[in-house]
C-alpha cells in the first residue's frame, strides 16, 4: 500500500471510531511510523509503505481508536515551539497555558520582578511553565508538584532543554514546603480546576480516561485547591508579589470574591483581576499582595 492510500485509510478508521478532525492525528502517527514530517509524507505519497511501518502504524492507530491522546502515544507534545516529554503521569500542555505565559511576560515587561525574589511554578506537571520561565527570564525557578512521577517527567524535560541548573524541583502539597519568609516575588500556576463531576462525566474520553485525575480534579466546584493557594500565598509572597493562575472559563466571579475576602491575620491582595483569553473567556487570575 502506498502512503497516500494508507493515510486515507487511517482517516476513515478514526472517523468511524468517532474521532472528528482526525487528519492531523493520522499524519502525526504515520509520520512517526515512517520517520517523516507531514510535508515529506505528502511529497512521497505514492511510495510503498514497508511492512514493518505498516504494522507499527496499525498499532498506533489502534491506540488512537481507543481514544488515547496522540501526545501520549508519541510520548511528546509541542509547546512554545519546543517538544516536551509527556506521559500519563502529567497533563498534556495546552494552548491556554501558552496564553498564561504570554500574559506573564507581557505584565513583567511593564513591571519587572525584584532582582532577588523567588519564582515558583506551582503544580508544575510536565514542567513546561518552569522551563519556559527559566529560558525567558534567565533566572532560577522552583518547580513544585505533589506527584513524584510528574516531577520525574519535569526532570526529563529540564535535561532535554538544558535548564537542569536553573530549575529546582520540590515535592510538596502546594505551598506547604515553602518557608513562610515572604521572599517569593512570583507564582505561576496551572492548578487542578475542573469540578469532580466534570472530570468523571463531562470531559472527553481522551481527558477523563487517560490524563491524571490528580492534575484535573479541583473538587466539587473546581475551586478547592485554588482556595488553599489563596490562603497560603500571603505567607510566602513578598510585598508586591504576584500570582498568575490559569482558571476555568466560568470561575472568574467566584475567584474574584475569594481573593477579595480578607482572612484574619493575613495580608490582603491590593490588585485582583481576571484576564480573558483570545476567545473572550475568563482564563487568567492576576493578583498582587499588599
């Protein structure tokens, strides 16, 4: 069978399996089996596919028909125009998190960080936030996650992108391992913020059946971990320290209320805003401690 015919067969099989807009999936999987880019596949469309590659592609296609995400099948995902190692221990990096980082860098151009304040990627997962912060800001980053397996993936990505000396990894239940010394100037976080009901009943199979629930499930309203972060931040942020956090599109009002409410004995936030993504949906919390 030639490459063009095999690609069309793959598209037909994935479509029949209920996977919409699957053309890019097929070319990624076929390209992996043949070690070719999509452009090379198209140029070589009339070439015969070797038997070994046919068998490998059939195996990859079978996994995708079972709704396993392509990123897990291939073991990597592109983010910030770089390839990152991913597996079922970590969430697959998404465009929303690229928007989070874009927002951070835009704000920091207007108001730079203090020179010596610590920078934390909270709930670091695959490490994409910590690594991009390290590369772009040229400073030390602390990556925190509760999952030892997730931290192992972060370390692989630190090695891949040559930032092992710039990123310090810490296993911690949110900020509990950070001393309350108020020396942190920036926290960037993509915490679990999906409601428990949605994790189990509403998200697509690629998410609910394959991605780690620990990194998704934020409790009944998706706000449990965000509330804990809000309570702990005044203990670690220095005056003027900032938080940038990815949130759900329907959580903006509740989070504004949460961060506006004073907690006895703790400093208040003097700036709280919800920033919308390119689709006009609530997406980023930006908060500054007084």
